[in-house]
C-alpha cells in the first residue's frame, strides 16, 4: 500500500498482521502496533527522540551478557515484570506465591539435601535457617517439588556479579519432602543497589529514583502438574519496602525474620545470634516450564 498519511500507515501495518497463521501471534502484534503508534502520536515523538530511543534499546541488548541482564532489569524498573506476575498468578481460593524471577537466576544450581548450607565461600553475615513449605490451593503438601534458591551476599552482590565469591555461592536446589517441606542454611540477606551503569541507571537518575532493593530471598518452584512460580521473600524490617526500585514487594511475600539471641541454633557451630525464617508457598495446577535463564555464568568466566 502506498502511504498517504499517518492514520493510513497504522491501518496498513495492521492489515499485514492478518497474514499471521497463529491467532495469538496476530493478537499480540496487532495490539503492539496499535499501542506503539498511539504512544508516538500521544507524545508527538520527534525524530531526535526516536533516534535516542533506538540507541537506548540497542544499548540494552549490548549490555546484556552471560553475567548481566540489562533487559530484564529494565522490565523490572518499569514495573512490567511485577504486572505480568500479578496478572498471571492467583486463584479464587488463594493467591499463588509468585513474584519476580529477577535478572540473576542461573540454571544448574547444585542439588542439595534439606538442611544443607548454601554458603560456599567465606561470607559475612548472621546465620539464617530457612524452612519452606509448598502446598496446593487446598492446603495439601506438594511432594517432590524442585526448589531453586538464591540471594545476594550482604555486600549487595550475587555470585555471578562477584569473582570473589565461589561459584554457586548462596545458590542451591532442594526438593520438598512428603510434608511439602524443604530447608537450608545461609546468611541473612541485605538490601542492595541494582546495577546503574546502563540505561536503567540513566532512567532512575532522570526520574530522581533511588536504585535500591529491599533484602530478599529468591525461590523458583517447579513440578509437573503445577504452574511454575518464581518468588521473592522480603524482609519485614527492611526500611525501603515501600520504595523498591523494581516494584516487587507485594504484601503476601513479606516474611518475618526471627532473631534468636540465646536459643540454641540448629547447627552446633553457631554461637552468635542467628535468624530463622519460615514461609509457605502456594502453587496451583498448571503448566510446568522453566524460564530462559537471565544469566548463565559468573562474571569473568
């Protein structure tokens, strides 16, 4: 079609989507075209601004490496990741315990026994003993679910970001037992700033937003017959729960860390104050699938 004006242009692009054989692909692309064109019209996007936008998108891709995912980081910073999680999880019976996958999950964490420590290299911080339970929407235990767990060090870095940490430090894979339980030992996580050396940092600066995330633990729960969920558990006492740079904090995923001053710890080598955290994850019937790993290697490997 020979284009006459901007309105006819949109109609021409939409007409071409009718060639798509997959109706879902057609639906998504048509909506994408409509919203992109309407966005450009609403803000009257200039050619210079369009050029800058393309440069930003290109830079997002260039900065995404085996150990860093700027694209997923931007999706979280815009609230899109949490929106998709909220739209796609939850039932009439009980909301499922799903949240952000985040940009730092690595596939292939070592399989461990319940109760094992995921601390693989010297890592400062008070000991944490975590007990999780996985149930269905009726409260029945889910046995044999694969649970991938990971979190940042108190220095604010995930293992893949920090060559000083042993590979797979603060990461591990567990399986729920007959009661739906799994457990591990670690150290209490801290809040941290997200990487700000790329377009994400530029956006935060332009909007006068801080780059910090509240302390949290990650869990990716996978079992055939149940919808896979990625989850993050947030510390109840973190001062920035209300202003998370990734908009990830939802009320149902705030956990209570209990500090033990004089109680005997589950491990005899612990003589200092320690923390315990218990949480029940709710999963619902659905498709079991694993997401594309945002990162695949440790920095420098």
